[in-house]
C-alpha cells in the first residue's frame, strides 16, 4: 500500500485555517468550486487563498480555452507564489489535447497539475512534454467509477506508467467515499484530494463495526426523540 498525501479540495478560507497540518498536505481548487462558493473575483480569491494557505502546495486552475490564453493565465497564477501548481485541463473543450500548452509551461519551469485525466492515452499525450518536472497528474477516479470502470485498476496502470517514465506524481481526484483513501493507496497514488466532509470521516477508520453500528442506532433514536415523533 502506498503512502498517500491528503490535499483538501475546495475549502473555504475559514476551513483552511482549521486544518490539521499533520493530516492536510496541500489544497486543490477549480472554477466549479469557486462558482459554488459564489466567488466573483477569480484572481482576487486566488490571492486570498494563498495568503491563508501558507507554504503548502496549492493547485489553481486556468479558465482560458485556447493555447495562448492558457499559457498567459498560467504565468499569472504561477507568479502568485512558489507553492502554486497551475491546473491545466488535459484537453480544450473541443477535445484537442493541451500537450503543447503543457510542454511550453514546463519549459518555463512552471509547476503543473494536469487535470480531468481519464485515460492512459491522455497520459501518453502529455507525458513526453512533462520531462523531468515534478508535476501532478490528476486522475478523476471517482468519475471512472461513475461510468462503470474499475478506477483502482485503471489508475494503478496509469501510476505504473507515470512513475516508470517520469518524476511526476499521480493524484486520485473526485473521490466518492472515504474508502477512496484506501483505494488511492492500493492504486499507488501519491496524493488524494478530498472535500472537507470526507476528510472529517478519516478518523472513523479507528472505529469497530460494532461501535459504528451502535452510534448509528443512537443517532436514529436521538433524532426521533428530538423531533417529538409519536406512533
């Protein structure tokens, strides 16, 4: 089983301040998380995040959909701090690979997080351009499960290829349950990104099945009493 670093996915500024540095080793964000948080100033919020996160790695995503725009925005985001990993989608919205964007940015010594990766062929398209960089490749394992694919096996195959041919790290993205921490470890991933609600459940691994069963029974009974239900 691989040792997996936990990154917090899309926390609020308040949640960032509450993290346990013994558990959380970095942060990831994307435009959808920003929209859900009703962020209006994209760059301004990125700056606030970095002021709050300290020196831990932070992945921030470009929002352009063309090569020139992605490169320009990546340089802006990378300039915000030495701990920034710039997230580049594996393709443009027309499905064309962003391999040339990746190659250009690696040549500029910009740390990257290649995001929305689903297939080995996508990895193969960008791997040569990543060179000796310590970039992150984010495999959306949870979404592979969504479409009926064994995400552990698929991700393990990607991990073996990436680790054998590069210095890059593989991140297990879009987890659906706390057990995905163990799935990520089984697949050999270096990192897993988890939302706050999942991270809060990691300590449940120390509970026995009997203890958790009893906690559940007590919760149902307590809620019934608190609600004043009668039958």
